[in-house]
């Protein structure tokens, strides 16, 4: 069972109001609540313009017993603190801007949940997870905790022209299939890679801190290849560096028809689109077939071949 708390704060008593944080929450909620095929995913609660006490209460409910995993997303103002970040709340003031993330870490430490994912789209978000008492960027994270922050601890976080959070917009694209692997899974590692590549060297730099043995799957998207089709393709190759011979009977435009080979060729074309297979000494699988050539596994294909051989696919 998985829970998600999505918080967007646009309205502030003592700081400038924002306009896109609530929209960020609205955009991410349906992507996290359901996999692409409609199956339920995270049980989501969305909150907006929370006060300090309300935010602490909401996080406490998120981390309470009764679930296996939890995800916390926050979009709003972030306050810079010594090796920390403050999640600014609607009632925050200059002297008491909101909830220090070190306090959130304390709540996570006492929670029985085994997996917790934090996504922060606020200025100075990269300070989350540091240990203020160390006066450094050192981090001590509870096992099972992952933190993906929109920027380093010394950076602000940008908005799009539509006044949405830029980081949140990229997270939305990642969950909508942009970061899906060959089998359609979007996990935290894929999400970070996608988001990180979306920013240049001179822009804000997302930061990722984790103490995990495996990344949590955040969403399932429709894959180009099903797991069954992927196994069938991999089983065509005796070993990872084998070449699979082709001939014109694989090409559906050629006579006489060979239905079995044509079915295999359709799978190989899907594998080519997924960067699992490539023709040998040809630009396209069509020419490899027409010229009685061959195809072989790519580095990614060889990776999946090994996984399949070990019975883990």
C-alpha cells in the first residue's frame, strides 16, 4: 500500500505570493494516483496553502502506520537555512518561515514506514537531508529514504513561462512516460536521470540523496514491449553476443509468405524501437533482412539478456 501527500503553497502572509504551485499539485496527482492502464497506484491527498501546524499534521498522517511506502511532494517558497531548507508555510514570517526539513527528517526517523520518497520544488531545496549540526553538506539518511530536490542548497528554483515550477513540469513529463524504461516502469532512478538531463550546466541542478537498496517504482506506463514479448526476443539469441540471422522471408512484403518469420520480425522491429536490437552493418532491419544479414543485441539488450537468463525478467 502506497500513500502520497502533495502540497502546493501559493498564498503567503509575509512573502510574495506564487501562482503555479497549486497547479503543480493538480498536474501530478492523477499521474501518481493511477498507472497509465488505469490501475490504482498511490492513494493521494492534496493540500494547498497550509499553515505550519497544518503541514506538520499532514506529514504526520502521511508517515503514520498503515502503509508500506510514502511519497511527499512540496511546491512553494523555500527558506535558506544553515545546511538545511525551510518549507515555507502560508502563515510564515521572517523569524518563523515554516517547517525546517531537519524536523521532517526527525518525523521520518520515527516512522515505521520502510520507504519514503521526498520531492521538493522550492528554492534551496538541495539543503534537505543535510545535518545542520555538522555545519557541512554531510547527510545521514534513514534506510529507505530518498530525496529528489529541484536545486542545490545554494540555488533558487525557476518557473516556466506559464508560472509553473520548472522542476515539477519535468517531473510531470517523466511520470507521463518520458522516464519509462523498456517495460514501462518509472522508478526514482529513471526520474532523476530524466530531470537531471533536462537542466543545463549553468542552470539550477537537481540533487538526489538516497539510502536505498532499490529505487521505488513511481508509476507504470504502457511499454512498447510486454515482458512476454521481451523474453521471446531475448530467447532468439543464444548468448548476449550472438547474431540472429535474417533473410527476405522475414519481410512481410516478400513472397512466399512466412507467417512465423514475419511475426518474429515485427517483434524485432519493436525491439529496435526500444534500443534493444540493431542491424549488423546495415542502417535498417529491412535491409538486413533483404540482404540476408543479421541483427544483434545492443548494450541495453545484452543487459536484459543477462537478467532474463538469471530468471529475473
